[in-house]
C-alpha cells in the first residue's frame, strides 16, 4: 500500500488503483469536484482511502481525513442494513406485514403491506399526503403517524415508486418498534460503533465543525404541463415540496433522524460499513449477517420504470440491483448499490468481496437527479477497469 504523493489528494491507494487517484486529482483540479473522498474495500480491508479538495465552495479550508458530509439517500443503505440485522436475529421477517410490528400502519388498506415492500420501494407509500412541509418530517412521531394513517398510492408490491424522503421513516419505525431504539441509535450502537465507523444518522452538535456543507446543484427546470398531478411521481415530489439543498446545513436537519436522507459520513465510513455485505457478513472477525440474510438483498422485488423516478430500476430487498439499461456502469452479477442526491454512491460487489464509496460536497445532477452522475460513473469504471471487469 502506498500513500498518495499529490498536492490535491491525500490518503492511501493500492498502486493497482492508480487510475482512480488520477481521476480524483483531475476532477479536483478542474473543479468538477470541490471536496471529495473515495474508498474501496476488498475482503474487508481498505485498499483505497483518499480524500482531497476543499470543505467550502470558496476553497479556503482543505478537506481533512475526518471531514464528513450529508450523503443524502446513500443513508438508505444504512437503514436497510439495520433492518437486515434484525432479520438476522430473527426479530423481523421480511415476508410478514409491517402491521405485525407497527399495528397502526394497517390503516386505510395497508394491512397487507409487507416489510420487504417498504424496504424495496414497492409499498405504495412513497411520500406524505398533503398538506406537509419539510419541517413536518423532522418530528418523528408526527411524521410516522401521518404515514400510518394514509392510503397507498398504488397497489403494494406491484411496482417500485422511489420512497424519496420517507424510506427511513418507514423502515425506522419498524426498527424502533422491534428494538426499542430509534434507528439512529440502533445503527450507532449495533453497526457504526462496533466497526469504528464515522457515520451518523442524527448528528450531535459537537460534530458540526467537521461537516462540509453541500454545494447545491443548478435547479432543474420542471414543466408540469400535461403531467398527472395525482400520479405517484408528482405526489412524491410535492409531499413534501422539493427542499433547497442548503437546508441540510440547518441545526434542525442535522440533529433530526431522517434515515432516508440525512446521514453524515465520508467514503471511508460508508465503504467500511457496507463491507459487511461485501465480505459475507463479517468484518474484522465480527459477524453481523449470515450469507442467507445477505441473499435476501438479491430477491428481486421489482423491475419496472420506477413510478417516481421514471427510469427502469430493479430493486431487491433494501438495495437496487444492476439494471444495464439505465445504469450501465454497475456490472451484472451479485452486485447491489444505491446513491444520493447530487452524486454520492455506494456499490457493493459480493462476488469480488468489494465495496466502493464516493462522497462529495459539490452536488451535480445526473440522468436521474438521484442516482449518481458522470463523476460517480467515472470512478466506478476506473475501479472495475483496474480489476479487468469489462463494462458497456
């Protein structure tokens, strides 16, 4: 293993992945990345752990080894992993109704919504009924009570519709009912702390000084003409209405537990945590999941043009699965992944026992606006290319 010798990038990188370092350096030099981190684990061991650039848009403070950032929907993989840990322990069955663990959820035709439906974006409950604003989802008890009381927007289990902001509330309330702990606390005590991983769902004020505020992407022009205002897409994107990314710098957002969107970490912590899945369920001799529980991830739950995002997606239980038609830089096989608004990305390749994470502050808008962008694609192609994996 070698340390990087660059004025732009620090950390360490196995020489095999020199092309990944070169890509990060080039993107920081050009401004495509302002501040970013990339990490790769193989067999549970870190083979790439690099960071570089700046914490702020003015480029006045350098990104440090312990800089963290709001990773948006990459947080969903942490919520899914928390639920899988309860499945491993026999406390939750993914084929049982959500209402078995959260009785109030059975209201308004949701009695047959299964745990695997909320984990795979197929529950029919992809947002909150109006009226709702972003501040409403910071109040956990009120937010989950609203979700329990509403009817599904399509027949549960028949198709995916991306659960954009409420994924973590649905999964998290089951975790809370079963474990007696909030999802943020459960994740911290059962996963992050045992691994020494610097990832937080609900950030303590004492950690605020290490946060790199996100740099928002340019606004996406939206033309509502001709759209069905009662469609799951419109109802999800307006329930609550789109937030300004700078809202993630507020104390209320950072301290709240929004396990679908407000996790704070860096590539090192994300790759290390998800190496649980990549490495067969064990890391550093600590067993978290069995191969049988990991196999649940690859039980395909949907394969359709997503009702909310509009592009073809395949979901297993808790993670997306390869879909070459829409995301060609994710290889086929026993691979799972997800990403966050603006570009953050985690890819887990169980066949190669590898996790790849990219976390950054300058948000961009890719094909979907939600899953990755050209930078993430560049880094993933560089990693897989270094291993001789051919991608379209």
